[in-house]
C-alpha cells in the first residue's frame, strides 16, 4: 500500500477554517457563561473557562501555523 502524496495546496484554507470554528466555539461558550454563569456550578464554570483558555492558545498556534504555511506556499510558487 502506497502512502498518499503530501498535498499542501489547501492547508492555509483548512487552518483558517479551524481558526474560525474555534473562535465560534469560544464565543458560544462565553455567551453561555454570560447568560447562565449564575445558574451553573462553579466546577462547570471552571471547566468552560479552562477550555476557553485552551481555545485561545489553539487559535494563537493555528495563526502561527497559517503564517508558516503561507510562507512555504510562496516559496513553492517561486
């Protein structure tokens, strides 16, 4: 069985989509906390806040990866 060739043509687009999805999840959970923060337990609130911190770190990492991929794409096209 032969490995698929490495096709990076749409990596930047896929990464940008991942950023948008993660931002959407972050906003949804922030809205949830704003609306129901007083009604949920402290443990659940801490879990959501922890997830949001990981989401923010993920977004930062994905944006760095987008920059790297965009530079690599330019070099391939040169």
